[in-house]
């Protein structure tokens, strides 16, 4: 099955880039999985949403590793984006 958002590989670069551009929440596999289900609009088309969320969380764990690992590439990237947004808001002269 082909997806433009997932590469099905360790440290999935395609999903990382997509999440960096679109995901604006906290780093949490559960929150990311819920966001993916909501964004892909499959929520109304599935019988068991919990199974799908579990599957996405398992994929995230497989692709990126332990979410509590300080070197988790997805965590690092989301943290960088979050810091950039905070710094941008601080520097805004219109605040």
C-alpha cells in the first residue's frame, strides 16, 4: 500500500517531514496518532478507532523508537519546531 505521508522505514523521513510541516501539538505518540486519524479523515470510515490508533502508535514506536529516548529523531524535530515558533512569537513587534 502506497502512502505519500509514510515511507515504512526506520526513522521515516517522509512522515517526519509531514509532521514537521503540519503537526503543531505536543510530542506524544498517542496525541500524534489521534491527530493522524483525524487529519486523514478515516475516523468515520473505520469500525474500531482504538485499533487504528494502537497500530499508528506501534508504527511510531517501530519507526522512531522509545518516545522517552532523548535522541528520538521525531521528538528532536518537533521540539525544534516548537522552539522556533516560541522564539518567533517573542520577537514579533506586534505583540
